[in-house]
C-alpha cells in the first residue's frame, strides 16, 4: 500500500470539507463578536444618555427631558 503525501489528491475532499467547516465556524464567531460589539456600543450610548439626564436632574433643572406635544387642531 503506497503512503500518501500531504499533496495527494485523494485527501483534498477531506481537507476541503474540514476547511469549509473551519471557515463556517470562524464566520459564525466573527458574526457573534460583531453582535456583541454592536450591543456594547448601544449599551454605552444608552448609559451615556441616562447619565446626562441624571446629571441634569441632580443639578436642579426642570427641563431636562423635553416633552414633544403634537399641535392642537
């Protein structure tokens, strides 16, 4: 039985399948990291807005969160 080398064409199917699975897993991990980063940015933005509102209220102002009212007809 001949020994197969790393460049043997018979091994390409196995390597190709493993390569696709590896790429798919890496892509899923990349998507997960992007979702976590975007969620973190959204959280930071919301916390910053809440902090500004709290700072305004703590300073004694009463017009910190303007209320939009629809015009009367």
